């Protein structure tokens, strides 16, 4: 098929490679423009941009697709279909209508649960037992289009956003070619999304990343795993900001201990319910460290209050 591909981050790359490997004619790849990143603030090309150049594909990086020039350029490609995976722009109706078979999108949730920008983060943070990917026909609403195909995966009790991200990226890539074949042959069945069970995966706000030790240890564990690797959950210890990269919840009754106080010299922290054992942490400007190494350079005796002012 004659395809347009639209995507930007690492999540999009497995699907791009799957399409290329299947021999489709990818007439153009649309991705977000290079942006300043890193300590030197040098402009960095997106993961899709780099992969496209490696594959010898033509790349376009418009800041917007709302202007008539960009829309006419896209329409002039006369594509059969556009495959969209985490592109990062809202597509106007004229763009959605331009390819012969419209635009299809790979979304990292079991729609209608977790429509929106951060479905993987939200699924882990909410303690969902399963998630998946849906390939949907795009329409003007936010992730509201009918679903062409889907696949489910279990969310393990130790899953992080990173591990789930990688699994779902590969899962989406495994569905795309069969979906396109059925769409092109007219055998695809588009199933409208249910009006029940709709939730929105709002973009992660950095303000959400500060740990509230007054909630349960289970919720803190979900939060830490859901925010790893970005933006990362954090707290303060002796006024210093510390990122908490991993840990585990412990069913422990510490009703007479203030939430946020360490119960041992080994970073076991009392929570609103239960306790949380910090396993990996990172001080500002330092590399991540496992608990023993972290405490060797920064002792935290029992009774230390975490979460005080220090931001």
C-alpha cells in the first residue's frame, strides 16, 4: 500500500519498521520538528526522524498541519492510508479525509479506557490489571474512533511505564500489517467504542510526581512505577530532593507512626496505610543507587521525616 506514517517518539518506531519490513511504499514520514534537548540544548531529531533517515525515507517536520500549504502537500501524496502512532498533533478533518482509506491510529490502551496523552502512565498509576493496544479509525474526537483490532496484555505487579511501553510498542507493531490488509480488502470490521467506561489519560503534570506519604503504600508503589522513568516520583530527605526509582509496598500497621517517617535505618517508610520499602533512589546530580549504596553516602536513620519542605 501507499502509506503516510506519522509518529514521533520511541513508541512509534517498531510500527514504522514493521511497515517498512512488509514492503509498503511509505511515501512520507511526518514527525515533530527537532527540538532543543540535553544539557547543551542542542536540537535533537525525534526517534522516528532518526529511524526514517536510517531506512532512507522522506521526512517532513511541519510545526502544524492547520495551514493550507501543509494540507495540500499531504493531499498531493495520494496515499492509500495514513498510519498514526503518537504523532503529537491534532489532525484537522481535511487531513483525516485526505488518504483513500483515511487515517488509522495505534493507541496504547483498551479504548474507551484511557483516551488521551498518557494512557500507559495512567494505567500503571491506577493499578489496572490489564491494558493493551487498539488500532482505530481516526475521527475528529479525541481517541473516539471505531476500533478495527485490539490486543490485551496483563499488567504485572512490578510493571513500570517503561517496561509496559516497550511491550505495547511491539504489540501495536504486530497488529498493523494485518489491519491494513483487512482495511484494503474491505473485510475490516470497525466496532464503535462503548459510551460506558470512558476515562481520560491526562498529560502527566510534574506537580503530580511529589510523593504524598499520607496515602497508602500500595498507591505510592503504583505511582513510583507509573512515573518511571519520566518524570519520576520524588520526595525530600533532610530538605534535599531525592528521586525514588523503585520500591515495594509492605502490608504493615503503623498507626502510631506519622506517615513519612522512616521505620528503620534501611529506608522503610511509614505510609497512610502500610509501609513502603525504597529500593533504588537518586540524589540531585548523582547517579541512581540501590538502597545499600545510597545509604552508604547518605545515612537516613530511623525516625527521619521524609517529604518536608526542600523543593
